[in-house]
C-alpha cells in the first residue's frame, strides 16, 4: 500500500492531500478548508497545485483530473487505452508548467497535456540507464 500524496500550496498556507477520488485541503494548522466533490474514478494517488494556485490536479490509474481550488470538479483528462496500457501502474509522476497551462505525467514514458484536455505529445523517458 502506498502512502498518501500531498503538497504545500503555492502561497504556503495550505496543504492538499490525495483523498478518495479527489483531495482534501487543510490549513497548516490542520483545519479542513475544502473537500473535493465526489466523482466516480479510482482513488487518487498524486495531488499537485498549479503554480497560480487556482487549480489542483489529481492523478489516478484512469487519468488526470482538474479541480478548482474550491473543490469543484472541472474536467477529466483521460488517456487513450494505448496510453494507459503503456503507463500501467507507473503513471505516478506529475509536473505542471509555471504558467499553469501544461501537465506532464508518466514514468517510463511521458505524456504532455494541456489543462484544457488536449494531448500534445508523448515523449520517451529521459531516465538514465541503471
């Protein structure tokens, strides 16, 4: 069983953590600020703030989810069956561009997505050989 993922918000005053199929947002003092809407997806394994703090992204075995920082579900960015098959259980890395418009996820290969849901490209992994 993996440990829950979490991240401190860009303003340094809150923490988002993976919870169920979405996330929870707490103050640094532990007060629950937001719990995301319930959606029918697998449990989230990764949670990240966009640098502008307006959105929170979650990643699960079925794809990428975009949420408002208010907890409202915005959209699913679902990979194709081929991309899911390639990613398998290794789709647990997620990075977001500084302008909060692009996300990159994957591990053995990387998929680049616009946060509007458009798949921009797939890239071979840049991992060094062992």
